[in-house]
C-alpha cells in the first residue's frame, strides 16, 4: 500500500476505539438499513468477505446467517477490535488493504464494504482485486461517501480535482472527524467496472445533499 493510501488508514489506528464508541452510541443509521436490504441471497454455507471491516460491526450479521465470514482492514487497531466483536471468526480476520489481498482467485461468494472503499486514493486496483477474488456470478456490494457530499467539503470547488477532504460526522457522539480522498462518480463506474460487473442495484441517501450511495454489482 502506498504511503498516501496508508495515511488515510493511520487515523483509524490512532482513533479506532473512539470511533467505535461514537458509532455504537448512535442509533442504527439509514445507510446500514439500506445496505443490509441488498443482502438478499441466503448466506448459509456462503463465503463472505467484509472488506474494510473496521471494528467488526457487521461481522456478526453475516455469521449469524450461517456464512463463513472473513474480514480485512488496513488498520491493526480496528482488526484487534473486530476480533473482540466476532470471536467466532477471529482467525479469519487480517490486516490487509482492499487494493491487494492474499486470498486465492475466485474465493468469495459475496464481498461487502461499508464506508471503506472510498479511502483508496486510486479505486481501480480495489475494483480489480474484488473482481479477482469473487467467484463467477459473485456479488460485490459497497457503500461509500456520496461524491456530492464530498464535493461540498472541497477547498477548491472543482469536481474533478484530486483533493483530500476533512469533515465531521455530526450524529456520532462525540462527533468524529474524518479525512479521505475525494472521488467522482466516474471513478466508481469506469469502463473496467461496467465491463466486468453487472449493476444490479443503486441507492442514495435521502438527505438534502446525499451523504452516501451504494451499488450492488455481480461479477460477469
């Protein structure tokens, strides 16, 4: 992982416990309800990866439905917390970036990612890696910060300009400040993505300026 990419994940090594406490003190937010509504396949016997699993909030959701659950995150502090959150899958949690993993080709039935993919400064290695580790017909469901939400926080009001943005998540107590690279929709829906995946579903947050969007892709 590049130094630039590593810088975005160091914030979670430093603030991982505070981030977990703040998120768990908040009510279940609409983005997670919308995301889980897209997990429509039976999970019993399926091999599932939570890519960028953070402190492991969603790991029990998959494990309780009979999946063999794996989790990765570039932050060691987050993986340590995730092992406490889901002891039954602790041996299958590892410190790995989303852009390059050690998993075999065509290994997973489902890969999920919530508020993690957008931390990669260059998204294309991440999409290529997800395509590599998914089985034919496997699903990749991801949720990220909405480009319009991120655009409003740019210092330079230029949509396509590469920039790091900083913002505070107000409904987490105490509020958490996050840094991440800015992306456009065209970064998420490149010719590679549209050629190698089928788009099954797309949804956006209901805020005045949407905070998030999700996409459900199937490997061709």
